[in-house]
C-alpha cells in the first residue's frame, strides 16, 4: 500500500531494520511494529455500546467477525476528534482477541534502522503511560513515538473486550442455549 524508506545514514548490511506503521494522533506521529498489525481499514459504521468505557468507540463487523474499536486518542488521554476521510482503524491481534484501534490517519510504512531509536524521554513518559511506549524513533527532523499496542490495554480489559467480540453466530447460539435469555421464562 504505502512504503517509505528512510536512511539517515547508510545502515550496515547486518543492521536490522524496524518496520513500522506510522499514524497520527492529536497532531503527533506514532509508530507501531508492523508485526502487531493485522490490517488497516477505513472507518465504517461503528455501533455504539451502552455503558461501555469512555475509550471504547463501539463495534464493527469485519467480514462476519465482531470487533471492538478503541478510540486511541481517548485511551492515551488526548482530546477526541471527529472522524474524517483520513481516519483509519488499525486491526491488531492481542492474544486471541482482535481489536480495532481508531487513529486520525495512517501515514505509511517506514523502515527505520534500530540505531535510529532511543529510549523514551521522561517528558513523553509523563504525558503517556510509559508501559505503552517502546521508545522514540528519529527520522530526519521528525520524532516518532513508538507504541506497543499489545500493552495499551490491560489483561482484564482485553478479557472484557473478548466477551464483546464474537461472531454473530456465537451470539445467537449462546442466547438460544441460555435459558435465562428466554423471555418466556419470566
């Protein structure tokens, strides 16, 4: 789809490159390891969930699979933004759960030498929970905040979201086999 090669200095043939999906949130550029990303899709109809946590935007149906969508702006403590034509949902798999992460835009894929990354500065750690961060990447004049999407949600939250995420057939089967869901038993 998009690919950008960045070579600040000539990497040695043995130097490993970090391949990142680069996206924007609240005017800042973030990067995540491409191995954490299943796919990137345009924003479609998101069905809201009553009484869901504030960062949960809702549910989408992706080829018959129900996926919970998290507003990454809200999750990281930024102001939410209205979706426009640039907004995307990054689909990630955390354990056995597929989750959508709503971002303002996806800027592309970037290959960055490991030597161009550094530990996260304290100033950034004070604004974003440090457990979500893996460091920063330097790309010319740009700074990318490197996130670990697998840590953006805790295990309990993932378990809760896993209960919301299911195929429509699973939901129908569980409601038809669960006597407490039968309205005639009132």
